């Protein structure tokens, strides 16, 4: 019997803050990746899974590609490069509301060898400053092997242009068996999802002061009350002792707000009733610690 189902891994690449994570969340119909106005919020190759009658697409949300020699950024570029090397299709997301710059040119150059497998989404077309024509010309100049019928105008925020984009991705995918069971919409480990939700809530309240100086460690996660309640102890970890007070806030008001916002999302995502004990501690210059960076970047995926 002939199998006409499609299956493919899709690497989602682009500059920081172009809306990659929001786009994946919209395509998957669930919160897969955390979202923040702070650049380079994504630190891992986050996988979101779309199951349709046509087959299965596995979107790999990669860190925004940014030119920097900092150790953390170099590792994030490695994550993006691995995703590009392993994927069958590249979804190149561009921010229609911003001008083309040197980082955009560097990304296009990186995609030249895989241009025939690339599809382009000019996102944020709902913005009054959106300029599709500059990106159409840019793509024609820098990636001529990407046919114009693979350019799409999208607004992830307003859910516009997503169905034609999905249909094109399925058309580009090869026939094959699904990689994951149909009920999966992500393959993230439970403790990783918890840590990411907490980090999102912290970043969105602190990103002007501590955009990249913190990470979250889940120290304990236990099912209690005959599996009805998930109890979590987690730490927001920053680089310096002096930064702890910024996270806690006067009278503990900020850490309380972070905890309450995280609980709201966690109770929506999981079937258990979630209890969260959230604390703050410091780890001196963790962004220069290879063992910590490796643990943070390699921890996201559950083996299926």
C-alpha cells in the first residue's frame, strides 16, 4: 500500500526578535517556545510538532543568529548550525518592520548552500512600518535559488498568512512516516518546560536590567496526592549576588509576580495541579562556565 503522508524537520532561522517563537507557537496551536521582547530569548533547539492529514512537520526553533564573540552566543550559533544541517527544510523568518542589515546578509549567506530547501516568511506584516518589497528584492539578490512562490507575507501575532505557509511546507516535504506519535505537539522534557516558563516570566519583567544574566534550574519536581499535584522547587540563578535583590524586588513583590505568572501558564499546560516554590541564588559568571552552558543548551529534548 502506497504511503503518501509527508514528514520533515523544519529548521526555523532568522535574526533575534523576528518572531520565530511566536510563529512556531501559532503554527503548532500551543505554547512551545517562550516569547519575550528581549533579543536571543531562545537558547535551545525547541521542537514543535504539527500533525495534519498531509503528514507531520517538526519545527525546530533555533536561537536568533547574532554576530558576537561571547561564549554563550558562539554556542547558540552552534545550535542553529546543527539544526540547519539536520533539517530537510529551512524556514527563513525575516522581520518586515526592520531594515536589512549586516546580520541579515550573514544569515542569507549561511543559507545559500541549502537555498533549494528554503522557504521565506516575511513576518510582522501587520506593522505600519512593514516593507515587503525591500525583502523581496533582498531575497532575489542574495538567495536567487529560492523561488518567489516560496516567499510568504505573515503576521504571527495576528495569525495571518499561516495556512499558505504550512501548505507550501508540506508540499516541499518528502513522503515518510511520522517521527512522533500523533498526540505529541512537542518533545520537550517536563523540567525543561517548567524552567523555560519561569525564565520567560522573569525576562519579561527584568529584560531591561538582566536580559541574559539569568537562567532557571529546577531542583525538584515531584508528583504528589496520587499523581494529582506536581510540586516544584526551582531557582532563578543570576551571575552576581548583587543582582538577586533586583529579581526579588522590594518586599518580595517581583519574585511573587514571576511565580504567579509562571503558575498560571504551568497550570494551563499540564494536567496536574502545580505548586511552585521559587527562589533566587547566584552563580558567579555562569555565562563563562562551559559545563553550565553545555547543560543549559543540551537539556531540552526527551528521547522518544
